[in-house]
């Protein structure tokens, strides 16, 4: 079957933002205005459990009023096929944003008009930079008291470092917000009401000043400055086309089609980031946002394809997005439920049909494509084939996991994987009944397979099953989803912190391994210098042996020994981070030496050297932001100091005050209970892992005692 629509009419976009900026509300309006649904459900109407928004369909999402897992929906706007992924804003579920951005061609970044740039916005922005995803900024909630378009734009430019191009200016704010001035089209849009089917009036920019007067001086200044703002927008955008820019400077005229082309080119290359505004809840600006998506964000392949890599992750080429190339797809998400496995894939090239066999290049196994479905949140529509640029789900693939590459068996290729964060918190998990013992292991395996930011292991000493994740909420919801989706009840133990260890100082150590018990024995001697490394440098092994003091074939065994042994340090059994091991000398025996002997020597040398280095215990330090009323700020700051925290910034966001700082994760368990009590329920906080830092010597014994309980 031939392609029904050219690639240029496709848009694969994500909606990303900090929690409560209005992503799901915006997605609901997008589906309503594109005719995909005929009723709007608001997030705050779902907590009674009777209804749900299209993309927040999980029981846990309805109860909490937040997005937990990314959901894909497809719709059409003015002949364009738009595949939308609504992503979570909570820090514990950053993995969902990570894997969505890996496979998307563009993103709409939603901002709360009052709060502006928030911590999770910065995290998501960095992920989009990492995956080279073009963006549009949408300043939402301009109808809220305290909304400030200028504060938002300043944050986009200064905190995110973006070259923000103001394409729209709000007309009024809070209760007076009535529409926006479109600097690209040269007109203003004034809505008749807040109704979802309200019409808007199109007014020339020159007429807005005489027609609109607001109670806020700042809002009136935006109107007064419209001619200047439009001139700045034109010069910034048309600077990408020398002829158009020269024509503008000489005559003051420009071609509207060339202007849009320049903005599109700047957006796709990342030189510009268009900024729009609106109020999704009050049904203003969503249609204009959809127009901007099709006008400025790239179609599949316009911003390049995906890198092809070798087994070590080194880039060896690029896979262009084309139907005529061999079939290649990237699995970016796996969902397991009682009905089977859904493997979400982005098809980068070729055509994949029902019944085809694909090679899982990552795992070296073949997978048969039994059924292909197009996903609309929790509903699925069967289709016969998918082509380059499509996002779909394959049903019941056995061996494919998140990040795996699927290819035409005749033309295998590894596609660039996603990068996943390491967990920072762990809990013990136990079945509630004896009957659930076996079922719990299977259920946990399915949850871990679906979510790469989860880890599961069995504690060798206690025999307990340990689940590691990104935060308390992440682990709590994982256990709850096992109950609702897989029918397995489990209880969660007290959270534990993932500490790390490091070398305290440089140590040169020699270890000799001798074993003689009749017949050939074992002999190996190694001399290694262990040096503390820079934060984030990882484990670096350096072979500096000269003169054949250790035969070449034994060197890999020593390196392997050190890498394995570093996973369990000598302070408290935690992984050892950031050091360099320099193998400088050693001895061997013609008969008694072997790879095993040198591996044993390498392990023992590491253990003894770390003990001698005055090793450090490291703890995860979290970046914390608390937003509350100014009245409660003193109590919040005092509490942060009591938790061994440090304050880095404080100020105001609209009507609220905020404080930012750094606090050890071990001091933050149950923080939400304190905050609710101290702020009469009016405070909220965001916590993101920032770095590892040495635990003060006086605190080591106390922390280890607390962790052991």
C-alpha cells in the first residue's frame, strides 16, 4: 500500500513542562479543536475517579491529578497528521520525558504564566538539547492572578539560554486576559468569551492601542510597545535570509511567506525559539498554537535522521528518514499488563508490515510482528503497516526492551540509545500473602522491563527483594500499579538512600597472590596507583606497564577485576565512583601465572588500597525548590538548615515566594508532611538529583545506623 500522506504533512511532537503548567489541559484542548473528541474533561474533575482526561487514564493519574506515564494520541489539523505525546512533569517520572524526546521531532514547552521557568522545565530543556529537539514555548495560564509574560520570557532567555522570538504578546493578564497580539500575522485576536466554542475577532495591530485599556500598567505597556516589538521580531527572524533582511532595512517591507520560512528555519536548526501565549483552561490560543506547530516544527527527517552506532556506542553513520531505506525502528517504551506486552516504536526508515520478521540487533534475536496498532491513549486501532516517520506499537514482542533497535534482518543496524539516570532511592518489597510470592517476582520484572529508571535486585545478606527508583512517589506508584494492572499486592519497606564511595587520597599499592598446593600453583603480582578523579569522570583504567613485566593477555583480567570490585566499596559496601587505576608494574611466573591469578590479585589490590586511602562516603544531594506564601518562608528556610541544607536563592514568583537550595536526600524523607503542616497545605516543592557530595565524618556512623534499621 502506498503512503497516504507525504512526510511533510506529519508532525511528531511532545508536550513537556514542569508539573501543573497545564500540559494535559492543553492536550485535551488540542484533541477537542482537532475534532478528535467532543467533550473536554479537566484534570481537577478526575479525582473522584468517575472520569478521566484522554491521556491521564491510569487510576493513579486520576486520583492524584498528575501525569505518570507518557501517552500518545494522533489527530489531524488542517490536513496535517499530528502525533502528540503528553509527558509527565513530576521529577520522579523524568524517564518518560527522556524516552519520548528521543523519538520526537519537535516539542511544545508549556510554562505556567505565574511561575515561569521552574526546575523540571530546566531538566526537560536540557534533555531536549541533548537530543537536538526543536521547540516552541507556550506561556500558559495568562488568566491567573500574578501572571507575568515578561517574567516568563526573561526566564526563558536567562535561565534556559534560549534565543526567544516573541511571536505573540498577551492582551491583558489575569481576569483581563482577552487574547493575544500576533506579531507574525500583524493582527490581534480578541475572544468573545471563555467558552470552548467561543469565536474571536481579528483586529489590526494598529487598532489595539485605542481599543484596549487595562488596569495593569505593564499590560498597557505591552500594547504601547507593539510596533517596536514587531520590528524586533522581523529583524531577528529575517536576519536568517540576507536578501529579505536587506529588503526590510531598505524599504520596511517583507514577504509574509519568507518571514514564516525564516522562523521555521530558525526553529528547526535551534537558532530561534518562537514564544506564544494563551490560556488553555479558558480556551484561548490553542488553535493558534496548533498553527505554529505545523508552521514551525519539523516533519520527520527535516532535522536529520537518527545516528547509527557500533557496539561501543560510537557514531558510525546516520539513518535518513525514508520509505525506500531498509526497515529500522527504535523501541522507546514497553507496557506490560494482563493482556500482554505493547512495544512502542518510532519507525525511522522503511516499511514494516504485519507478519514481517525483524532482527532485534541489540539482543541478537528475531521478533515476529504479529499485530501493529496505532495508539490513542488507552485505546488501540489495528493497522496493517507502518512507514518511516510513524509512531506505533507492536503487540506481544517477547525479547524487546526499551532502547532496543529493530531492523530488517538483511540490513541490521544499531540506532543510538537513550541515556537513563541512575536510581537514587531504594525500598524493600515483600508480598502481602504467600500466594503472591512467585507472582510478585514476575510482576516486578515486568515493571522494571517497562521502566528503565527502576532497578530490582536481591540483597545477598538478607534475601530481601530491593526495588530502586527516582523518588518516593515513583516507587509508591510502581507498587500501586502492580496491584491495579497485574493483580499483585505488595508492601513497601522504609526508603533507603543510594550512597556511593570514593578514594580519599592517592594510594600506591602492591599485592602479591601466591597459592601452592601441589602441582602447578597460582602466582600474580600487581602494583597499582589509585587516584581520586573529578566528579563524573567514572572508573578509568590505565595500563602503564613497560618491559613485558606483565604479559599483555593478563591486563584485561586486571581491568575487569577492578571494575567489578568497584561495585562494592570498603566503607559500607556501596559502589566506588570516579577514580583512576594506573597499573605501573607487576611480576609473573612462566608456569603458575594465569588470567585468573591476575584477576584475584587485582581484586585484592583494589580492596586493600581503598581501605588505605582514607575512603569517603558520598551521599546524593538534591536541588530543592519550595514555593509557598511569603508568611511561611522563615519556617521553610529554618527547616532546610536543620536538614543540613544550604540556601542558594530566594525571591518571588507572582503572588508566591520561593526558596531554592541543596539538601541531602537522606534528610528529605517525608518532607511533604512537614511542608503541608508548616504552610497550612499551601506549599509545594520540587526535588531533583544534582550531585554526590562527601558525608561529614561526624555523620557517617549516624547515617549508616539509620540505613541499617
